[in-house]
C-alpha cells in the first residue's frame, strides 16, 4: 500500500571538483541545467513542492572550495517512487548527496510534548532522589519566555517554493538549518536524557513563537533513518527555514534556541531557484569557454 513520504535532499558538487578536467566540468554544468528542467517537471506533477539554490556562504571552520548547493524536498507516494525519481536525477552521477527523511513537526510535538511517557522512569528511593536533585541543579530551568502557552503548537505554513521563484519577489533572506542531537547522546545518563527531552518541549515552544512571528516559514522533524554504511545513534532532529532581513537578526533568533549549543547544525543560505538557474547558466558558459581554450591549446592554435 502506498504511503506518503517527504525527504530533504541536499546536492553538493563533489569534494574533488577542483581537480576535474574542463570537459568533466562542462558535463556537470550541463547536468545541472538538465536538473533544473527535471525539478520543474516534478514540481508541476506535485512530487517536488520545495526547491532552492544557495548563496556562497560555505564554511567558517575550514577553507573550502566554492561549491554549488541545490536543495530539493520531495513528497512522494512511497519509498519506491522516491527511489525511482532520484535514480532519474540528472545530477546523480556528478554530485554528492545528503538525504534526510522528514516527518510532521506536529506529530513530533505530540510524541515529545504531550506523551510524557517518553521520559525514562528513575528510582524513587531517598538516596536516588537526592542524587537526581543534585544532578538537576546543574541544568538550567525553563526560560520565562519559553513557558508553554494555551495556544500550544503552531505549525509553519510550508508554502511551496517553486522552481521559478526570484529574489525580486521578496526582501528577506532564508536560511535552512538542519539540526540534530550530537553523537555523545549515546553515553549520557537516563536522567540527563530526561532533561534533554524536557528541552525538546522548550524547543517546540520556541519554534512555535518564531512561526507566529513569521520568522519560521517551513519546518519538519527528521525521521530515524540515518546512514546505511556508517552506524550512528538514533538522533532526534528537525529542519527549519528561518527568514531574516540581516545576518544579525538570524543570530538573534538562533541564539534563543534552547538546544542551540547542544545540537549539531547543517546550514544553507537559500537562494530562489529561478535566480540559481540563471547563475548556473553563467557557470556553464564559463566552463564551456575554459574547455574551448584547452581545445585550442591542444590543437596548437
């Protein structure tokens, strides 16, 4: 029986791109332009409601090549359809991929916030309670601004991001943040895990407030599937799109995140895909010009 699945796909140029020959680079940029056509077809069919390009903010921790990043969120009738569509992706043989299974933020809220049974029961003898109280004293309490409200969960609109969108249509910058708990989560105590579960409830309140203010436009929780070749812990997480007018505003919004310093984040400065397609066309022209120069040198012209 078919079932709907939503999957975030982040496509990057390979790490060894700088060592590619001019001919190989031309082949990749031609595949990029075919990918834009493919995305438009899937969007029209309702299989790819959200797609973006990216601005060139790469890494603040190490020097890195200027990569091309494209973001697509598929919504398919089952895993078989998603796999088939990704197999037809023109960039499949020319790129590296990050795939994140997504689930409803509201469903995650119901699981993590309303179902209190997720917390592990701890010993209730006097000595254990005293140890728990001493340990809890090391953790912050819920900030007043993140007290749960009667309004409860507020879902982001998740409006479509079409492949022909242009920057002239809007004045704010969108940032995709994909966060999850760090690997150290496998070694923490059950008490600390319970505290972290409480902080997830704080995060849902924080995110709902940003949705209400218009700062969070899209959001999903991440599923449990991780990596077929590299075993990792089952890390809870989410993917959200935050709108901000300036990097300073983004910093202010992210710094309010109660899980911000206890999460690992992947970030992309999103660019409307219509603008990205135009820029990718220019990159193709540059690659073709470079190849032409090489061919002329080889022919002795």
